[in-house]
C-alpha cells in the first residue's frame, strides 16, 4: 500500500500543489525590512528611475555590491507588469518552481517515479525553500543556475559522454549568468566537487581497468567521464565578471573599497563581517532540511549497520552518485571554511542533496524490482552493490523487505514534511499579519495614495529603514536641514520623518501639523515609528 501511494500520480500533484502554494505565501505579508531585501530591490528601482544600468547604490547611497543581472530582470518585469512587488519577487518564485519541476523530471527519469516524488518533496517541503521562493534576494536564482551547471556535469558522467565543444558552449553562458548574479561564489559550490571527483576517478581508474580486463571489455569503456570540462568556459565567464569589476573600479567612486575589499575579500577575514564557527552550516542544514535529513541519517545508519567502510563505499558507488556526493561535500566544506556565514548562503547545496536522496531511494527500488540503475541485482541505499561478505542481506527477498521498510520511512517523511513545513509557513504568515510585519509597507502605500490624491510634493527625511524609500517610491532621502529650508520656502507640502526626528523638526516648520496618517503598531524588531507631516 505504501508503494502504491508513493507511485500514485495524484500524490505527485498534491505534493507539487502544496509546495508551490507554500512558495507563494511563505513571505506574506510582503515587506523589504529584513535579509537585505531593500538593497536588492533598490538596484532595479534605481535602474528605472535614474538609468543606472551597470552600477547602483543602496538606499543609503553606498555602492551596491551585487552584479546587475537580477536588477535587469526585475526592471524588465516592471516594464511588463508595472508592479514592483511582482518584478522583485517573480524571479525567485519562477526559479523555485523551475528547480522543483527539473528535480522531479530528472530524478524520475534516472531513478524512478518514487525517487522523483522524493526529490520534489525534499526540495519543496523544507524550511528554506518556501522562505527563499519569494524573498527579494539572489539565493534562489543563483541556486537554479548552479544546479543547471552541476546537472550538465552529472549528465555527462551518467551517460558516459566526453565533453564536446557544444557542451562547453552550453556551460559558458550558465557560468556567466551565475557570475553576473553573485560573482565567483559559483566556484566555491562546484570546483571543490570537481576536484574531489577527479581525485576519486584517477585513484580508481586502475581498478576499473582490472575489472574491465577480467570481463573482456576495453578498459576505457569502464572508466568514468571527467567532470572537468576544460578551462575556457570558466576563464571566459570570469573575464566577463572582471570586466564589470574593472569598470566599477575605474568609474564608480568607492567601488573598490565596498565591493572588492569589503564584500569579497572581507568575507575571508574576521574583522568586517561577523565570523561563525566552522560547523555552523551542519546543524542548520540538519534543522532546515528536516525531516529529509533524518531520512539521510537512516540511510547512513543502514550503511554502518552493514559494516561498510567509507573507502569500499566510494569504490563501489556509481560515478554519477559519486559526483552528487562530491558536489555536495565540496560546496559544504569550502563554504564552511569561509568565516562569514549565513544560512541562506548554503542553499545551492540543497538541490543536489535532493537529487542524491532520490538516487538513494531509486537504488532501493531497483534492488527490489531488478531495475535499471545499479550494476548488480542487489544494491544499497547509496547506489552501489554489496561488497564481499555482505551475507544473507543481499538476497532478493531480504532486499525487497528492506525496500518496503525504506518506503515506509519515505512516506512518513513526506507526510511529516507536509505537516512541519505547512505548519511553519502558516505560523509565520499568521504571526506576520498579527504583528503587523508589513506596517512600514502599508504606511508607505497610504502616504503615496494620499499624496497622489492631493497632488502633494513630499520628501522623506533620512531614516534607518532601507525599505522606506522603496515604499514611498523615492530615490533619495533628504537631510533634516534641507527639509526645513525647502518646507519654509514653500517647495514642500508634506514630509515623512521618524517620530524622533519629527519632534525636533516640527518647531522649525512653519504651519506644520502632524497628519492622522501614522504607522501602525510594529514588532520589537521594528521599533522606529514614522509620521506624515503636512501643512
């Protein structure tokens, strides 16, 4: 019954529908007051308002540190939809949906329908994906592009196809896009995995040759294809990024200090950005990826209980599974070595983890049904056959019973994931509306509506909240002294200021009154209130 439930097409549709719904509502009520969303949103806003297409500033007029590609996309979407909320959030939302669909199709094609369902559920039903799916950040689009690159390598290895000029041409724009989203961070997620895979491949090349000779086959036919495509796609894409960096250094004041020294080199020190311990990502991933991390732990315990050695496991894994494991471990290790850490930055390892989990489930399906993936009839959760002395567990009946046990755990993990993720997202949305998390966004919309109705010219006095300019659709703050001069000269009809600055401004503004339009009650994280000053 468990197997039939997991294979039922309606289960796939239910999991997909729940995942996409959680993607859509995960950040409601929408606001820009956390996770540096305002900085990312301001780039496209400045492109449209000021025509700064290559280099932008933050709301507080510091140099924007991210490359402009996502800003270009959001600016284009605004031209189509005329809605900033849609333009800012649609790229991440579409990337999340594309990743979920791609994972399902790839896993289903390679490892079977149940594995496809697991990959879909693991990606959509965790605590990270719904959060990032509509967040105004680069994490989800970056994860999508990095996954496409890793998937291209995976396909070459799985199909045993040598790299061709066409494959390298495909790789170049993907690397370039990732560079123009967030810079060379793509190297940290992919190059360590490629290095680990090549070490594994070369170390065991002689063993593959011996097996091939014993089987009467040509030695090369048993050797895995290299994960390394060659230098030029990587170097050419880096050259495009360095061209953007060079232009910023030459023509944008402050670019070198803010982008090169602080944003990039500062990540490797402990003085500019707050450092985190080496193990920071591991417990956070175990928590954020639950209950699927529990399923992986069960698979690992299954290996340990059968007295598998790590060296034996690596030797007997299929090359495509080794690549997935190297991809995940390489990215996790290098990102852990960088002192500056934040949970969302490790998100690009989640899609390959989902595909690796699907490979584990798929291998169990094959061992109980004699299907396509492994090289022998019996296979364990990591897609490799049993070693000598595996014993009675390797027999088909025992394997089928073990597969049934794993499928029960899989069904339980799927149900638990729906309850945990759905409950968490629902709780976040309810508390968000209850605590007026979007109070500043609502205040900004009310001020804009009032100003348009009364044809006011208004300005915003400099404030701490970066999202305030975007809510009021202004490109610059105005300093208090200039605000007083403009007001008393009759050039302004309204001012938006924090309640603290309003107290000192009001006596200096002739004929000024405090409007009834004030910001709603805010949470503890949003202590600053704002008021509209009118004549």
